[in-house]
DNA sequence: CCGCATCCTCTACGATACTG
DNA sequence: CAGTATCGTAGAGGATGCGG
C-alpha cells in the first residue's frame, strides 16, 4: 500500500476506502462475535470468542473501531476494572449485514471445500 | 496466525474461517467492482477499477476466488487472448451483500470522518 | 481485569522484468 | 492482453512482560 495512485484512489473513493476498512479480518470477527447483536460485550468475552488469538488484536481492533465510531467504550472503574464495548448505531448500520454473511458462509462451507479440492485435484 | 489454538479454531469453526476469507480487502474490492452485478468482467476491467494497485493483487485474488468457487474463469483463445471472470451462484450468495455494505459505507463516510477527527482531537 | 510497550518474525504486497 | 517469476520491504501480527 504505497503507490501514489492507489493512495489517491483510496482518498478520493470513500466507498472503496471504507469497504477496505470494514472488510478487515479482525474487525469483522469482533463485530460478528456471537454476543454482538446489540448488547454490550466485555473485553474478555470478545477475546475468548476467538480462542488462541493473541490479546493484541482485540485491543488494537477495538481501538480502531472506537476511533471510527463503530463501538462505544465504557469504563466502569471498579476493582478490578470493567470495560464494556457496545456497537453504536453507525456500527450496526455498517456491520449489521455481516452476521448474515457469516451464516451464509456457514451453510456453504461444504460447497467451498468441494470447490477447493476439485481445483487442487487438477481440473 | 501461528498459534495452535487459533489454527484449531479456524479449522473447527467454518463460519469464522470463511468470514475471514470473505472479508479480505482485495476479495471484497474485486467482487464489488462496479461491473460485477452478474455480468462477466475482463481482467483489465477489474484492475482498472482499482487504480494504482499492482497487477499482482488482481491476479492473485482472482486465483483464490476461482479456487474457492466464487468466480468462473473463461478463456477465449483468440489473439490477443481474452479472459472473462464471472461470479458463480456461490460467489453471488456470499458476496452479494457486500455492495449494500459498500453503499451504506458511502453514505456514512461523513459520520466516520467526524468520529475520527473527534477522537483524534482528544475528547 | 484491562491493556499498553517492546521485540521479533513472517508474509502480504509492490516493483520490475519476462512469456504465450 | 493476460498473465508468471523473482526480489525487497513495510507492516501485520504473535510472544512476552509490566502497569493501573
């Protein structure tokens, strides 16, 4: 991502730029976290939903999502601290379709695997 | 992407794995290419839609999409050669929602920019 | 419990050059 | 036109350890 022309394109074409942002692996996974249908999620809930991932990605991704106005971060200063994240209306609007995509993906896994093996076989 | 647990998760949770695949920058951009509402696209059409990107990404991405059964690749052996890509039903099913996401994104660009500057300002 | 900072590795991607 | 091959780099992301 360093070409002048490409950067200019990304600056001038908001649709493409935002699409790139939205279709980020971690962003889509965290916004699709099973609990994320409108309710608040605690930090550890989120990272536990994606077993085995380092804790860096949830943090980093949530910061990005917060900056973009996709989630609201609420700190409850108890001991130990408690932090909740909840999707904003903006976030719901933009990521709201992803659960459907995920569900369709779940249905079609078989077909995709089949296509892959067929392709790898040689056809 | 090297942890055992994470890889196991990706293997065992088809929804997450496919979501990750689908929400790939280049895949979503090429599947959302303005001409891609059912008609075939020629190679250069596609790469021209994303100005400034190196020609490597379209090729690589299209290969992946073909392998996954998302697009069908048709070679017409004329001189010079002509190659068309068209989304398969499977591909339309999985990527069909993305144009809507892109359009919503286009609408909300203002709000996102606002959120970013507000956040960067310090709030 | 939440999360930032550091270091280090690995791969995604761009640049470039060459074929049918 | 539509690729393939090779190489180099920047940045993504994992491991770890500390701080509030």
